[in-house]
C-alpha cells in the first residue's frame, strides 16, 4: 500500500509518496512524470517517514545540507537504480555531467563507453527528486536540460546549494518542461 501527503516548498507544492519500506516518490506539482509510479489505490495519510522527509526538506530549503536521509524505496529497473545510486554520491553544492556518470558505469562494467543518453533517460525517471539529486546533473557544455520538475526549479535548486555556475544555460530544445 502506498500513502501520500503534500509539502509546501518555496518552489511550489510537492507530493510525497511512501510504502512500508520508505519514500517511493517526491514530485513537484505539474512535473513531467508526476506521480508516475503511484499506485491507483493509495491513501492520503501521514506516516512516520513523511515526518522525516518534511524535516529533511525544511533543512534543505533553509539552505543547509541535511545530515540524515529518510528511508527510500527506489522503484525502477536495475540500470535506473545503478544511475540513481551514482546520483546519491554527487556532493551537495556540486554538479556532474551525464557523460561523467556514463563513464563511471562503463568503468564499473569493464566497458569502453556507455551511452550518456541512456543515463539521461534514467536520470529523468528519478521518482525521488531532490533527495536523489538529479538536479545536480548538467550537460558537458553547461546546458541545463533533462529536469522533469522544470528548468526553473533545477536552476533554483542549484542556486540554493551554491552550485549554479555562470556558464550554465538553457538550451533552445530542452527535454525538460
């Protein structure tokens, strides 16, 4: 059974979802894959993991790095989970590139290369945005693309963390809303 609640962030309403294991979703209202993995038969109910998640978000949106992580239950393919685990290692206030993540996976698997586009697709399907910091991934040339929550929110999150750089730009043809 999944449960839901909402959180009012400075960037708009966020829907939180969880099951008995941990958080299964964190979506900005109106984002591209809003409530993608949410069970049809879910219940709006305050469960303990939501208290932890809201405390984490309060600290985060105050401009500080939280020193704990609420329990999460990542729902995805093995490849998506592999990418999301790498996302979790990107330090607060720093960024990496889709190509950089692809190179890490290729090295781990003993391959000469891995598709940055495949990585981008997995990053885009991250259901636990902010907690699994997909907003910290940018194009090699500094393009801000691929954030399902919207480029405006990606930019705001990077600025909040002090990770926004002057060479970042929004491409004319973005995959994000």
